[in-house]
């Protein structure tokens, strides 16, 4: 992912230093491809602090869409004046995707939530926001267009996976 990784790093680092508004990166791809780890590595590469938000409600249970949105709004306000901050909203389908009905291969979007509200969240966020999801099929194309950068994270090829496993085994001192 070298060139796109470097582009993403320049984009978030520039936003973190210059306080540009509306910087959003969408990372999408199959489960287990490393989207969340990519976000953490991007933060480390750029020397930025990353906050993962909206993963649980105040009681540690499953958050609702409204609770995740409230967490996002609060975090954006709290970090707005902090330099070098990044926000990660993992598994963002419940905020970005419009669930659809499918009948004989045809799908129809159902809008449950304000499209303009989501658009403004993307356009006006003061802290760079990293969104991860598994699929962009049910995300309105207008939302995807508003992203500063959309990156498809594919399953690494066999040599790369082998290198990752060798590194993990070496770090953990596990022998196979």
C-alpha cells in the first residue's frame, strides 16, 4: 500500500498541522484485511494521537446509532484545538450506510437518518476522521464523494501474509 499509504499520511499530517476542516479517510475492505491496524500505523507514522470512539455505550453495552453520533460530535469538540489528533470510527456502516431491501437482485435504499446531517459531519469535522467499513455498496455515492480519500484495503498476498506471521511469531517468541 506504499503510495496510497504515503498519500494518506501526507493528508492527515497536513490536516493535523494546518487544522483543515473536513478531512476524512474511508478505508473499506473485507473483514480481517487490516483496516483498523492501518489506521493505527498511519497515526504512528505521522506522529499523531488516535482516538477510537463509539465502540460502547456509557454502560459498556452496544451503542445505538445516536450514541455513536453523540460520541463523534463530543470527541470532535473536545479535540478541535488539539494539534496532531486523529479520530477513528471503526465499523462505520451503521452511520454511513443506508440499509437496502433486495428483491430479485434489485436493491432499494431506505433512508433512516438525515442525509444532510451526515454530509455536514463529513464536510465540517475539525479533527481528521478515519472511517472503516467492510463494504461501500450501501453507502450513498454522495457520501463517498465527500471523503478526502477512499482506500480499498485488500487481502495481502501470500508472501506478505507470511512476512506478517513471521514478525508476529518473532515478537511473541512463539515457535511453530
